[in-house]
């Protein structure tokens, strides 16, 4: 999953300024600071010529602004060109210009330095302004300064238009002025991400008006990203991921596909229960990686969080997260109004993600290496920090605890033993928890299916992770394109494995959920109904369509379909049969499959 040469992954959270998801290469746009030099002027004659140089740059900037305003009016939407008016006003108003000239005269400094001083003076004034909107208008002063500085430097206006961007880039900047954005060829700009800004900043306004995903207010972004870095901009949740690992990249590609797929058409099913025509009810959960995805999960009809992948709490930092860091994250998920439960999965990574030293040597085959529960059982102190936080969270709302990669009974017993130790410590410290927190086992290693009857005695529920279960059962690296054609959820072996887990779980009296991608695949929905899974947890964006299919099916016909399919011998036959069946049954809802 994490190739040796993978660059470090960072996740930054900002403000989702323009919705939508995009993945692509970063392009780091110029920064104001790089343009500022400092020198003193030795006599009055030089001061005079410096003022002249400055005034020429101002005149040039005004000309540019008028040109840009013209261009912007073609984009549509009145806001961007209104912003240009504000900029032209600042130039014409004189205060900014006069202040800069005064600094040159009084202090014998070059124009660039004088501009910097004027900007600082304005910053002091704006910092004191209470009104948020007005305070942010300081950005306008900065844009003007930046523009004059560029013209002073004699640099040509560098625009994305002039760059060979190939298939498009994500523009990274401290901030972007409308003048910057007006230069861009929008078909080459996939998204924006900036250090500063809020929902009303210019980048946000322009991004919304041209419908390009944007996240602003990321603070340290420009210091962490380099041109050509791979990145994801999720403008819906306000999350940016730099150098995402292949797994998360794949998940976001899927989210993107779902977003593109006529969401409004299905959204009317989002808030309805997932109940079949003959009254069989399935619980629907949402899979999330970040708390910021909760609003999307709710709007799309998640009844609970069926899988909170907690990995990113660890990845995104130099230091290990503290118990309070964990708690802060979980508290934003658990007990949220509208969510009946939240299943928090303990982390599912290899140790290389948090120990950069040689404590853990690089593994040849990390997917099958010292990761997930195996790693936790080795690094108990680190594991306990997460368990304490999850237990503390459980006091505030229905929380379920899920252990990944369990391959046999020893692992779950050991995990529970450690959990009980942590419970006792918390009780001793009189910290309230939910004493009956449900414990779940992810069924994603084939051996866990085989000994599921034993595992069922140790757990309150199962959750089938088909992504890994398929990978391990069929021996296909789930991120290796060359064997991707073999990745088949409808493989008879996979169906038999799932059936076995559900049957064993039910005869032991525990519910069985599914939280792998298969749970959100509409082609598989009736098969999963036939298998009688109790909960399906999926990308939030997949929920409305799956609900529609469930509400349009009966358990009876789903079981008949399953019986038929279980009698077929190959995955090719099953795939063809199920797809044909589903296309006939739901002609408008099953996408064309491009193999
Ligand atoms: C799975 O393996 O199906 C699963 C849900 O976990 P992840 O995709 O995070 O490995
Ligand atoms: Mg998994």
C-alpha cells in the first residue's frame, strides 16, 4: 500500500470554499515575499527617481487592473468585477500611494521596502477591525501591493496562461487576487488551495463562480507543498491531502465519480429509511476519514458512521497524537445529532507511518506486514492512547469500537485484555465511559472467516472489510493495476466467504455489517440484501442510490437472485448475470460498466 519511495503524506484542513473534489498535480504560485528587496538611497536625487519608478509601477498596475476588469466581466457573475473596482479605488484613493512615497522620502528606502512598510501599517489598522468581513478586506491592500511590486521588479505578469500545464494543475498560493485568477485558463486549472482566506475571500468567490473546487485558510500549505506534488482538494469537506497514498487516492476517485453522477436526482432518497418493499430493514452507515465529512454524510442519509478510519490522525504530524488530539477528533463525530452510532476503527497502518527512524525497518510487503492490530499489540502504549480516547468518547454518544485485521482468536483476546486494562484505569480515575461499548471485529483476513464461529464468541458484531478480504482471498494487490482485472467482489469464493460470515454471525446472535467498497456498489445491492447483511456502510455519496435500490426491491426476490447466483460456477457468469438482472430491474440506476 505504501511504496518505499512514497513521499510523506500530509493532510491539511481549511475552509471548504467551493464544493467538489479534484485530484492532480500542484502548481505553486508566486508569493509576495519573494519580490521584496531592501536598500537605502544615498541622496535626494535618487529619492526623486525612486518615487518616479514607484509612480510608473502604479500607473502600470492601474492599466493592468482595467484590462483584468474587462476580462473578468466575461467570466460572468458580478462579484469578481466588483472586487476589481475595489482595487482600482485603492490605487486612485491616494492614501496607499502617498504613504509609500512618504516612507521613501523620510527614510531614504527603496520603493519595495516602502511598500512593505505601508502594508504593515495597514495590517495594524485592519487587525483592530472587529467586523470579520471588513478585516479580511486587508487582502485587497496586499493584492495591490503585490501587483505594484511585480511591476517594480520589471517581471512580466506571470500567468498560468503562459505555462505549459499539460492536463491541468491545482493552483497553490498564499492567496489569489482576482487579477491572478483572471489570467488563468480555467480549463487548465483543476482547483485552488490557499494559505489564507475565508468563505468570502476572493479565491472563494472566483472559484465558486467558475465552479472549481477550492479550499482556503490552510495556513501552512505553501510551506508544505511543492510544484508537481500529487494532491487532492476536497472543497466539499475543506480537506487537502498532499502526496496521498494510493488507497486514499482510489477512494477519492470514487467519491469524485459519485459526485459527478447526478446527485440531485438521488438525494430525495437520502433521508428515507433503507427498507425493502416487503419490510426488510437495513441500517445504512457512512464511511469517513475526517470529521469534516460528517455534514456530507448527514445530507446523503447516513444513519450512523459505520467506519471512521482513524489513520489520518497519525499521519499528519511529526509527533504522535496525544489522547486529547484523538478525543478532539472523536468528539466531533460521536453524538452528532442525526447520527445514531459511530464505529471508530483503531488505526490500520504499518508502523513506518509514525516512526521515521529505523525502529521499524521498511517492509517488503507492508500489506501483510506489521500493521493494524499486529502493530498495536506490539506497541501497547501507543494503542492505549487511542483506546483511552475512544472509551472517553463513548460517554458522549453511541460509540462502537472496531479492530482491524484480526486473523485469529489470540489477537482479539489480547486486544480486549488491553481494552479492559484501559477501562480499569479510567474507572480508577473516575473518568466516565460507556461500560457496554460494543466491540466489533473486522472480517478482512480469510482466516477470520474460517474461524468466525470462534471470533463471534468474542465480539458484539462483525464488519466485513471486502477491500482487504478480496485482496487476501484472491491474492490480488488491491492497488496494483496489472492485476486489477482479477479484483472481483462477485467472485463465487468472495460470495461464499461473505455468506459464511453472515450465517455464523447470525447463528451466534450478532449483527453483521459490511464496510468495504462493495457495500456501496449498486450492482451488488440486491446480492447483499439476499445475504441479509444487517448494516451497509459506504462512501456517503453512494448512500442515496443504494437506498433507492433497497426501497425498490424485496428481500424475497433478492434471496432468489442470490440462490441463482450461488449456483453459478464462475465470476464471469455471476458478473454477467447480476449486471443483466440489475440493469433490467433498475434501468436508470446501474451505470455502464467500463472494463
Ligand atoms: C476494507 O478492507 O474493506 C476496509 C473497509 O478497510 P480499508 O479499506 O480501510 O482497508
Ligand atoms: Mg481493510
